[in-house]
């Protein structure tokens, strides 16, 4: 399966190929969820590397809210048909219904829902205790999660923010609103 990854996709997933971040996800035609195969997965490490996971016909997930260097890794998971227009970035992962945008934030944000200006839910901010399906995985519909490049090819893999407030300000400028259980990041 990994031979279907592009060179750029293979380079990107290397930063996630750590037991504390990668996690096995089932690949089933009837899969109604994208849940890890390891019980207590937020606290248990994945023994297989990404190449092994894909070779065994599993999908893989990226645990969010984990540290990469001095930043926390989060995903903006936009699940509407206007996702690319709402949040135009040079690099994103195309999912079955929308896009995943990888972000690094110096502070750990809370998991939140993303809404448009009309109050319609358009996605999620995935942080601690969540996971996003990784590049090379196959959705039950047959759609492959793949890296898409727009514009200059040397753009950053991740959007970076110094604070949760800076992330929220960035999203507000794009008419994307956050709503979490605690009403703030």
C-alpha cells in the first residue's frame, strides 16, 4: 500500500511515524466510524509503524493534541463542500467530505466545533484525545486520503500559531467560528 504514496506524502508522514502519535484504524467497507483498534488508545502506544499498518490493510490515524517539538499538533477538519474556499491553504489533506489542515500551536487548544457565519457546523478542531485519519488511508467509500498541493511547493507543512488566541483570530478572519464546551479555546 505504501508504494501508492507520493514522495512528498512519504516525507510528511515520517514526522508522524512515532509510537506516541500513530494509531491503527480498521479499514472496513461497513465501517461507520474511524476508531482506533487499541483499547485505551489515547494512553497506549502503537507498536506497528505506518508502513506496517498500511501493508496489513489497516488505515492509520494521527493522534491530535500531542507535542511535536515545542508545539501541539492539531487538525482543522472541515467537512463541507466549501472547505477549500473557506480556508485556502497551500497544503492540505483531501478527505472523503472535505479537508484536513495540519496546525501547530504553542498552547494546547480545546476540542471545538467549527461553524460558519450562519451557525451551520462545518467541521471540528481536533485536539487532545482525538485523531484524524492519515495520508494513504482509504475511506469506506473508496476515497484515498491524499496530500494536495496548491501554489508554491515549498510552503510549510503546518500552519503555526503562537497562541490559541492567534488561531482563533485567524479562523475569525475566514468567517469560521469556534464553539467548545467551555466557550473558549
